[in-house]
């Protein structure tokens, strides 16, 4: 929305419009170009020399509809910013940021192109679905962006899956590097497997960027084991499952990448050593982890070259790759965790 507002102010993204000539009869003060032939005809027919036929260039209905889509999207953004500023959870640094964005939104809505579309009778009702679809098909930069924004906004209001996926992708996933994405995928796959194994619903944590918890499944919290900057950190971070009842870690996932087949064994070895260290550290906290060695852990590779995942016995660590994990490979790990924790 900030990009749309800046584009509307500077006209750099095609706030262009198709136009048509509209004839109107005027008396006295004249604005527009005079149609001499029609003027003479009308003066002759009416015997009124003060009558003039004016041809005015006016925006087409399609242009007005598309302009309304942009204006309505900016209005929604302005209103949401005002709500956020009125919220008790608006901190000082956030308030400054929102104030700056609000000023840009108001400036954009005050531009001649959008002023009439955002106020008065035209601005009282939202644009229809036909206008939104027309804007999304437009070749100019602002109209399709505004059309998509309104479609996503309405989708979020009814929790449509496509809208939720779009927002999560734009707000989080697209900002992560490849290592963080693999870890996020591993954590969510584990959460989904825990939900299947335990019967508890999976709840996505919207504050994942601040507290590192990806999802909650009943008594389980799945997320990064230690606090990290999920946007800028490039080192490998471990994903853990914690039992919120005892505040202990009960399972670990180490995500790793081997650039080629020759490095695969070494990469798996290093990831396993890291898991061993984590298990030992956790066992020092008390007896709750003493019976949870590597068979409650997994190594997830982005891609396996030589090693092939096999059906593991209950006392073996799980080694898998992204595609296998996406097909439910971590369900066995989730069952082990649930069997141990839900019966104790």
C-alpha cells in the first residue's frame, strides 16, 4: 500500500486514463472546446445566441472505476493505520512509523486523480467485483496492485486460504534466506505431524518473528530452539519441540544442506554431532530428557544425493530430505514424541 500511495503521488506507475469526448449545452461561462457546427445549429433552432455546444474531455467509465479501486484501497490502508494508532499496543517507535505512512496515504488521497473517487457519493460504497477484476487486468502499475490488495483484504476478512497464504508469504517467507525457509518448513511439518499424531489442532503463531515459536499443537510448542534474527542470520539454527507443561525440549530437528554428493556424509555427521550436543545439554536440566536420545531427533537435508531414507526402527534417528518430509516423513518422529509425553 505504501508503494501504491507513493506511485499515486508521483504518477510514475501509470495513473493514466482513457478519455472520451462528451458534448454538453452550456450558457454564459464556457469551459471546454466549442463545437462550432453544433453550436450554430442549436442557436439557429432555438434562436438563442447565448447557447454553446461544448465538447469536454472526460474520463471513461472504465477509468473512473479503476481509479476508484486505487482510492478505495488507499482509504482502507488509511483507516487501518488510524485504528493501529488508536490501539493501546502502539509503541512510540511504531507510532512514528505509522504517522509517516499515514501522511503519505493522506497525500495520495488528496491528489486530483483520487480526491473525487475517495469522497462524496462516489466514495461511499466500495468498488464492485467487476471494477476490481478490471483493475487487476490493467497494464498500469497501480491498478493491478490496488485490485490485488482489495481482493486479499476481503479474503482475509473471511479467512480465505489464498489470502492467508499470500500475507504469510509476503510478510515472512519472502524475507527469509534459504536456510531459514528450510527450518521453517521443518518446524511446520513437525507441527502438522504432531497434530495428526496427537489429535490437537495446529495453531500458527503470528508472532513467530519475535518469539521464534512457529506453531502450537496442544501442549507442544514448535519453533527455533534459541532466539535468532530470522531475517538476517545465516548460520544453521535448530528447531525444537517443547513440552509447555514442563518447559523442556523433547525433540530436535537439525536442517542442513550438502552442495554435492561428496559432502553429504560429512554434512550429516556434523548435523548429528550438533544434535548429540543438544541432547546432552538438555539432559543436564533433569531426568525428563534422560530417556530422549537421538531417536527423538531428525536431520532434514534440503536434498539427498546418495543416502536414501528407509523405514527406521524406533531406536534410530530419522534422516530425511525436504521432499520426503513434505510427504509426512516426520510423522514417525511425532508419534514417538506423543507416545512418550502423552502417557507420562
